[in-house]
C-alpha cells in the first residue's frame, strides 16, 4: 500500500510546511533565490532547524532582497555573525553576498526563474516514488543545475543541496504515491515554460 510522505514526522511546523509549501512550483525569481540560500544554510543541519529560524533569517537578510545584499561587505558579515537568531557561519554568510551578485547577473541576462526552470525542461518533473526511501539525494538534473550555478558564481549549491531545493520549489514533484499533496502540487504547475 502506498504511503504518504513520512519525512515531516509529527512536528506541526514540519507538517504545515509539507502540506502548504513543499513541492509547490515556485516561479518567482526572488523567492527561488531565498529558498536556495536557505538550503545552503541547511548544509550539515536539519531542515527543521532552518525552518524554525526562517523568520529570523528574513529579518536579518532584509527580506532576502538580492539587490540589497549584493551591496554588503564586512560590516554586514560581522553584524550577522552576532545574530543568534540565524545560523552564524561566516562562509555561508559571505557566500550569500556573492550569490546575490551572481543572482543579479543571471536575472539581468536571462532571468533567474527561466535559468532554473530550463534545467527541468520548463515544467516540473513528476516522479512516482512508492516510498520516501526511494527518493534519491541527487539526480542528473540537480548535478547539471549545480554545475551551472557554480559556473555563474554561486557557492553552497552542490547537487544534494540543489536537489533538496528543487524538491522544495516544485521543480520536481517528489511527494510519494499516496500522498494527498502529490496531485495537488502537480495541478499547480504552470503550462510548460519556454526553455
């Protein structure tokens, strides 16, 4: 018998995230960037840790406006390293500033959303996993997108981080067969975008 996604466990915040956000196709360039940055901060930690701190991150990082963050330098890094409400990791904070600059370059040339979505052919990949245990940690698409992001100047965007982000942003639908959110997320996909 197919199961629902088991990874949220019993944590109400995690369940709400699964039931309302995870796997919903995201097309907004700034929102895609915010989620990629948060997935980078997750490296070495659990996603629930980041989810619990997400509002603090949004406040500390000026609403994740890449055009603001791209102007930051050492004083902002020092400020953020003193902020107990976020994950205080110099490398990740500095990477966020560099990633904001890389985002601007992509956004001004082809659009960050189009850049991301072309790596899945312009529409969400609809997987059909029997159980959470079947879901891979990375795929050929996440490897290719990770490589493209790194070439564009992004950091903290390895193929595993990128695949978690692709799942979260609905570039792939990895709700398992039997999960009520699987069909709901599939129905939210926009018509295929030009690639």
